[in-house]
C-alpha cells in the first residue's frame, strides 16, 4: 500500500489532460459550495436525559477541533448555561451538562478544525 501524497482527490499520474480537467471541475464545485456556506461540518445532537454527559461521535472531530452548539429547542437553550466540553479526541468529544429528565435538549453543531 502506497501513502497518498499531494492534494486529496488529485488525479493520479498518467491520466493526462482529461483527468486533470475532471479534477479541476470537482475542485471548482467544492470551492463554490464552500463560498456559498456549505461546509459539510454540521450535525445534530440531543443531550442524554438523566445523565450528566453525552458523547458526541463524529469523524470530523480531532484534538484541535472546536465544536459550536446552536440550541433548537427551548430546553436546549436553557441548558446552554450549564453545558461545557471536555477536551476533544480522535472522533469524539464529551459534552458535560446538567443531569435532568428533559429528553428534548437538541442542538445543531458545527465542527471547526
């Protein structure tokens, strides 16, 4: 198995101008989506009822990631003041929060970095 080098998704050597044109078109599509705010770094999480922690699992989370929350229910908005994160790891982060029976503390989240 050979390690990949260079830009991910770049055409392999020997595909010629057609391979380069196809890759350039894919890159153009991705860049335009990014400029339109479509970053592919979002998800949804509901805090676990009757527990003080919830583990958020997402392959985009790494040790240097920042996870941002947007409350989408009233109970989630009320929970923000007592919600905080442990240090993120490889694909997960533990969300610490108040332990209560509310089952609808739902957030949208974004992973940056």
